[in-house]
C-alpha cells in the first residue's frame, strides 16, 4: 500500500525534495513522505483531470467529510459551517494574523519551531516574540508556562501561534497543557492560532486533543488550521482547512475567501483522504511507529553520541548533534561530507543550534542509508 520507496522510482519525482540537490545527495530534509499515495486520492485526481475539472475550487463536501473524520478519530464534532478551504496552513495563519492583530504587534511562538513561523510573521508586518520550549534531562520538550505567562502579559503582544503536534520536536500536548494555554490566553486577552497540520499522524501511545474541542471560553478567540497534506502526503495539491472558534471569526474568513482560494484538485484529494483513505493512514502510522524505534537502534549502532527522543507524532526526528563537534549547523557537515541532506537546526530558532531534523517518512532501507552517511561524516 505504501510502495517500496525505491530510490530509482523516487528520483523520477519532480518535487522540491528531489530537485533541490544533485543525485549523489540523499534528501531527508523537507517534510514530505516517500510513500506512494493512497489509491482513493489517485483516483479522485485522475477522475477530475479526465473531465478537465481544473477550475477554481469549491469547498464542496470537505467540511462534512472532515467533521466525520474528526468525530471518528478525534472524538470531536466541529461545525462544517465554520470550516473553510484554504491553500495551505501557513497562508491561512498569515492571513488571519493580519485580520485579527494590529501592524507591528507581537506574535508568540515556541522555538525550536517550524521555520516559516519566523519569516511569515515578519512578512505580515508583525514581530516574533519567543517563549522557548523547556527541555528536560531526558531530552523531551515541554511548554514553559512561566515564560508564556511573561510574554503574554506584554501589551504589545496580540496573539499566540501554537504548533500542536509540535514540529520539529514531535510532542503531542496533553489536554491539561492545552487547558493551561487556554487559561493564559483568556487571562491576558490574546488571540490564539493553532497549527494542527500533523494531527492525523499522532503515533501509538499519544492522543491528539483538538484545541477547539475544549470546553473553554478561549476557543471563542481561536482559529485552528489543519490539512490532509502531511497525513496523506499531498502538500503540492494545495488545500488546508481553517476552523473558526466563533461565528464572528467565521465571518472574517468569509470576507477573505478570495485571498484563501484552495486548489480544486487539493479539495477533491482531501475529501478522498479524510473519507476513503483510512486504511492507508493506518499503514503509514504503523510504518512510522516502526521507523521511530528503528532510528533509535540505528543511532545507537552508528552515532551513539547523537541524542534522540522518539517523536509522539509525525515523521520528523529532532536530533541533538552537539556532541559530534560539527558546530551550530551539523546538517551543513552532513551534506558536505556525507551527501545526505537534513534540515538545519538553527533554522528552527536559537535553541536549534547543534541540532538537525531528519525525515523518517521513508523505507527502513533509506533510513539506514541516511544514518550511515551521517556517520561517515564524523569519520572524516
């Protein structure tokens, strides 16, 4: 169902992942998986192209289908009337930041965090305010509520952008943690934007709690963003979902519909993903669960100095390479000497110095090849 991820077949692809570096480089940087697409998604796209259905998108059944998926898998019944198709999560977040916050105001984020949070906030004319995650002795990260309380108390801060599940550290925040976030935002009167794009990929042992499923007043001043793009590996088809926490916020999204046009093929593929592609998702989750354990074994054998806390969600491994002596950006050394491309840790914020992010959404064979190339870097 997932394919064999043979390197020969993968190199036939023309996406950013496979066109950025020369063929002697093994790409493990950008957040897309190597697995074959689910058959219902392929069929939905084929059927649309067969009748030349490539016009502007209509949301169609996406809201109802996502609501059904959320009810079955997340125990949450969102209102389809408050759902909007958007081109992608970051575009939706940026547009709503401009809608609900004044120019020049502060937007709180939790580094190390998804790189576009930094520059997309800057593009909107707002400024980044950091409340870094707290890292424990076991290498696991948590939200630092004291730091959050301090920065949210600033009158110059207007909103908090939360990554849930978190990229790159792979944490799935508990219900109690999310309730604490809600309490802080309500107390300080701050708007909340929640990036839940990795929610379909929560792995065994963790439970995803959608923020808008909370019985809390703060949900009225919140918008959640999600997508089938990570869970079913279709980011290039351009469709996400914005879910308003109130009718007023739904009105703001309605006003901005022309700035938030999704791709028609993306809408159709997303419907097929949420409605018909659960068996594929289960297969992907099983493989990722195996991969996160296998990576621990590979690192123990080939790079024991690298610290790694297996993620609770998704296919991204956050690697502490500070003991390797490769400087602030070990990914640069892995690329130059080992010919394997990882995401650069410093791009995720100052706490990412000495770290690198490895994509595990591939076959065990290619994971082995990536770690062997990394190990060869340290032997030079």
